[in-house]
C-alpha cells in the first residue's frame, strides 16, 4: 500500500520559511503561534464540499487583504496527517481555523451558502465595516 504525505498548499505563505517544514503537530503549532493573522484550512482531495470551500476561501482572501496568511492542509489517507484530527480535534472537512495573535479564536465550517460563508470568514478578520 502506497502512503502519501498530506499536501500542503499556501496561497499566502505564513510566515516565510527558508526551508520546508515537515508537517508535525509541533511545527504546525509553531507556525500558528508565530502568526498574527492566519486562516488554517483543513481539506481533503475528492471532497466536493472542500472544493466548494476553496472557492469561498479564495473570495474571502480578496476581501480580507494580504495581512492574513492562508495555509491549506489536505489530509491524506495515511497516519502522517491523522494528528490533525487528533491533536487539533478536527471532526469534519472542510474546517477553517481562525488564528489571531497566535491563538485559535474560531472554527468555521461551511454552510454551503457562498455569500454567507465568505462573509463569515471576512468578519472573522476585519469585523463589521
């Protein structure tokens, strides 16, 4: 059986790293704690709600601005990404974790209403303006 590493993509790197970090609970928490504003999206391939949520996140990023970093972690089917469901207590995908000043502030799961989902993410970072 072939094992795959979880795919990590970033549309706005958080923070800049000189070398690629292995995806471990410690490294992920280090990135989260050293970031002022971050959106961590837990997703999975072959997941229609995850594909939908990628479009939501892309639109929300346009409205939020460049000062928020987005890190998307796609879960694999092997044990290397299982710590996300255990350590971060992710119960479903997609899940977005809003990190402000190094602390998890909120978790967001899609409602499948595009405008409402974009607004929920936007308000998590910029409030009601």
